[in-house]
C-alpha cells in the first residue's frame, strides 16, 4: 500500500531500505570480526580496511553511474 501511495518517491524508499539493510549487516558483522581477530591484525587496521572497502565501493559505484550517464547524452 505504501509503494502505491508513494509511487513518485519509490526510488528514495528503496534506497533507504537498502542502506538500512547494509548498515544492519555491517554493524552486526564488524564486532564479530573484531572479536575473532587473534592478534594477527590490529583492530584499527581492520576498521580501516572495512571503511576503505566501503569507500572504494562507493567510488566505483559513482564512476559506473557517471559512465552510463555520459553514454546517454
């Protein structure tokens, strides 16, 4: 019913729900990854790798979108 009612804002609702699922998974798995670390890597390095991976994904996603937007024009 909400999707039909807010048809013009469906892309925003979908984006928010996808972000909420990713954030929930990230905040659920990150403490477990830090707990499973047996002093092989420093915890700040694990957090740096997780943040860097998210940043690289965001950068690649933006470049991909920019590439396809430039092909349409």
